[in-house]
C-alpha cells in the first residue's frame, strides 16, 4: 500500500518546512486584498506562516509577505492579520 505524501510548506517567519495543515495561509486575492485564510480554500497567491504570533512578527519585520506577494502591505492589514491569528489561538 502506498502512503499518501504530506504536502510541506515553508514558514515565512522561522523558515522551517512543516506540514501544510500545521501552518496558516496568508492570501493575496486576485483583486489585491491580503488576508489570513483559515480555511486554506480562498483563491489567490498563498504564503504560509506558523500559527504562532512570533513567526508572524518575524515575517512582518522582515517584510517576507511583501516579498512573497510583490506589493506593499499597509500596517492596518498587518494589524488585522495579527488580530485574526491571536483570535485563533
């Protein structure tokens, strides 16, 4: 019997490869809106971060999401995403 391959993604904060299910997805929708996608089903460009605020803050400080999405991200967007992450924990 063949074992199912677990999809791995890299956290933008700590840089570790982890199973996709353990990470939370940030998504840039086709209309340019950036948000946290807790379902993992929203359409658009995705980037992954550990479910910890520490990793989110590292990604924010290093502007990793901006590099991944090739755009500037306003502080209000980061603050909203941080609030969503902390609500989930």
